């Protein structure tokens, strides 16, 4: 090997260490219940192929300590979710950038390769369709990406940023940012990408597995409830897939009932102020997911052969 080839090889190794294949940015606020498991699975499944950064919105729980103890880089900054996502995207120097919530659990050992294989041609983003949690669907999310898991081609995402203006004292100053400022954070994303000639690929959404006996039965009438809810092992948490392979899980309610306080299912304290989903139900199902994850006994939904054939 010539001196030039040897120098190029050393440079490639240094570059790989400095800028791994994937940058993973996690947004967090009082998320210690799921955050440790989120980071553990990030490191386990990426096998040193990713740089992991947590942007914490000044949590008052142990989120920062949990992240640092696991080896993640931590930034503490008071900011909105769009600001946090842009700050993390700006930091990325990797080929791919994954932006996730702290209650996302990566499950497939090869999720990174599955997602990366979809980034080709003019595809700049892989993300689930934002149709809601469990069977509790929301029609306005159809055809829109979900903000809990955004896997970008970094160069494409950065090239799609535009100029915004902010007031600094008596002056308006320009800055470049991706348009996460629309309804539900991500609903401007498809239009923003299309304006630059890009598109995105949807992941499939799967509800939790069903139990023969009810996991929880309310003794009052919640505002949002269906008989199906009682039999879902992990409540309203969703699983997501590509090519018929389940890649990850999103719990949706990571700050409800994972501390030392148990909600009595028969008390009115279990009822949210708006009369929505019972807190005791969210607590029971969230804890069951984490218990199964720790025990290596996670009940991942089986995807039918027909569904696999239609998989994106």
C-alpha cells in the first residue's frame, strides 16, 4: 500500500469515528421512565454506528442523569419541539439522521439498514404515517409523517431548510431551519420536501397484540374508550414495520404512571381532567411493556404474509 493510500485509509477511519453513519437525536422532557430503555436499545441495535445526542428541555426528573449514565451526549436547553428538532438536525454530520422521542424503543437489530435501504432516488425521509395511537385513530394524520420517528437523509433535509426571521433586541435576523413549525410539528414536512424535489416513504403501523382477558376495565365512562382497548396488551402503544419487519415501538404516554405513585382504577384520580383515557390503564400497559422488554418476552405483532407483500 502506498503512502497516499495509507493516509487516505487513516483519514477514512478518523472520519468514520468523528461522524458515524447515523446521528440519533432524542428529544426529552421529564422522560426518565422510558428514556433509559430508549437509549439502551439505540446503542444495542446500532452497534457503534451512531452518535447519540439527547436534547433535554430542562427536565425536573432524572432524565439528564439517566442519559449521561448510559453514554449519550446531553444538551440541556429550554426550547420548543421544532427548535429542538432543528438544533439536532444542525448538529448532524452523518449520512443519516434519526430524530426520535424518548419513549421510542428500537427493536430490530437491522432497523438502520432497513430504513437506509429506502433512502434512494428522491426519497429523503422514512417515517410512520401519523394515524394515531393504537386503534384510537385520527383521520387528519393520514398521509402525514409522525414526529416520534423521522429518519432523514441528512444532506437532503439540510438542503430543504429555508430562511426564517427572529427578533433579537431591535433587529430581525435571518436563520436557516427546517419547517417543523406547522400543525402537529410535521404536517408541513411533505410539502417542504416536495418543493425541493424530494418525497418520503411511509412505514406501516400496527396495534398492540390482543389478550384473551381484559387488561383493564374502567368502572366509569371515559370520554375516549372502546371495548378493544381493554384487550390490548400494551394499550395504545404502536409497533411499526418496513418490508414486513417490525422496526420499533412508540409508547405515546411515557410520563403517565411510571413513577412510585399507582393510580387506583376505582378512584376519580384515575380520570384525566378532560375525561379522556384512564391514567390507570396507561400505567398498567406501559409497565407491562417495560416488564416484557426487560424479560426478553416482548409480544411483537405478527405481520401476515399478505401484509408483508404490500409492505413498502
